[in-house]
């Protein structure tokens, strides 16, 4: 029988991830509040947020290779259990006023190590439990739930921290991870081609080499991956510097918050629509091509806006179009990954993407000290149009979507 999107495994993974995401969001707000209350240092908060990025950048290729050789089911269950116990320990220490900054940083580091294994395991599992012709819908539902939680949960988390206190919030996060692990126990996870293979240093190095070779030897990956990295480098910077951009325009901090809410709401609406409506392959191709292309033009126009309302409208439309293009592209990229070393290739892509985000923020920041940010943003957006059009309208992109997303 044909597998349906809303099968048992998908539902269990979805609701387990939703609960743990809510717990992680509440924890990030609570622990950030605790750190700032204890130290008054925004730089230390920046260090905490960068730990995960650097761990992902340096370890993703290695961890992806290991994931290919392990049982993904017990890997994600084990990581959630360890994350839950870690959070319960931090919560107890906070309750007895024994928590300190080194412990918080160590917890952030351990959580980042767990995440760098967890992410490729879940991402490759999604390919196995979602029907190929429902990949766009399935991933849209998965990301839509997370986006909705982030949209609603940020303000809710602040209120919960004020009402319940930091220790109890941390404990709740620990319980949410344990609940996610319990749900994942009942998910049927197919074996991978390399599962059971011994993990060795030489094997990891060889898998990383094979992942790079596969990217450059496979026609679709050779097109998708470099274009995605270039677009990430050119497009990630403005989001990281949106606050100084708003201040440069003369808008208030409150307006910045509203603008971010508009961006999140547009992305949420997009993934909800794509999660409900099942599209034909030809329609998916045009959503990818027109979504990405129009988003560049709309973002460029928004950077030149001097009034807040037009800025919000243009940003909403651009974020919606970009979200639609990303939904189809991400689904296509996942389907293009070869089964034998999906996690290794995905780890390499995540590592390069993470480095691209960090480099993009640095590059835009340096240029923003010399030129007005709106000009820097617009120039980067216009430069991204050429590789975007090349990727979107390449004959291989259309052929792949028409033949692999049916």
C-alpha cells in the first residue's frame, strides 16, 4: 500500500519534536535572562549563542559520517535522554543556587555536541518516513510547527520565566526532551546502507572525501550545493544586521520587533499553505523559480523604503516568496542525496552553510561600517540574483523536480 504523509512515524516524530522545541525555546529565554541578570554582559550571551554555530561548522562532516554507520533510532533517542538529564541537572543546580557561568557554558557545549549528531539523523530519517511526492508538504509541516512555536513561544516564554522562575523552566525543558525520547522509541527507523559498519578515524576521513567527491560528481548536487552556499553567503548577512539597519533608518527597537514578527508570520503562512496543498511537480518548479527570483527583487525594494509600513509590506511579501522557494529547494536537495552516505554529505553542507552564515554576517558588518547598510544590503541582494537565476532556471533543476518529486 502507498505510504501516506500522516503516518504513525511522521506524527510521532512531529509531536515529539514540537514538545522539545517548545522546551528548548523556553530554556534559551530563561538561561539568557539568568546569564544577563548574573553578569550584565551581552558579550557573554553572544558567546553562548555562537557555541552551537562553531560546533556545527567544525564537526558536522565528522558527525554525519558517524550517523550513517549508527542506528539512527537509538542515536536520536539517546541524545534526547542525555539532553533531558543534562537539563534536569542544570535545573536542580539553579534551584539550589549552585549554578554558575562555567556550568552554563559547559551545558551549552554539551547540548551543541548532541545537536550536531541529532540534526543529520532526523533530517535523513525524514526522507525515509515521508513519501517522496509529499516531501515538500512534509517538510513544510515540520518547519511550520517549529515556526509557529517560535512565533508564539517567545513572548509566552518570557511570561513563563517571570511566573515560574528559571529553575522550573529548565526542569520543564529536561522533561520535554525525555518526552520526545519516549515518542521516538515507537518510530520505525529503516536501516541505512552503512549501518553497523565500524567507526574508525580512517573511515570518517574517507567518508568526508567521498561526500565531497559525490557532490562534484553528481550533476544535481554539483548544481545545488555551490549555488546554495553562494546564496547563503550573499543573503544571510542582512538578517543578522536587521537591528542596526532599522536604527539607521530611524525606526525604534519596537519597530524592529514588529518587523521580525512580520518576517516570521510570512514564513509561517507560507509553510502552512504548502503543508496543506499538494502541488504537482511542474507547479513546484515554478514556485521555486518565481519564489526565489521575486524575493530578491522585493527584498531589494524593501531596503530602499523610508517608511515603516511599506517596509513591512515588502518584507512580508519577500519572506513569503523566499519561504516558498526554500521549501521546494530543500525538499529537492534532500531527495538528491544518495542513500549510502546521506548524513556525511548533509553534514558537509551544514558545516559549509554555517560557515557561510558567520562569514556573511562579518562581511556585511565590515562593509556596514563604511557604507550605509541599505546600500550594502541592496548590493548583496542584486549580486545574488545571477546565481539564483542560474540555479532556478537551469534545465537540470527543472528535470530533477519533474522526475524526482512526483
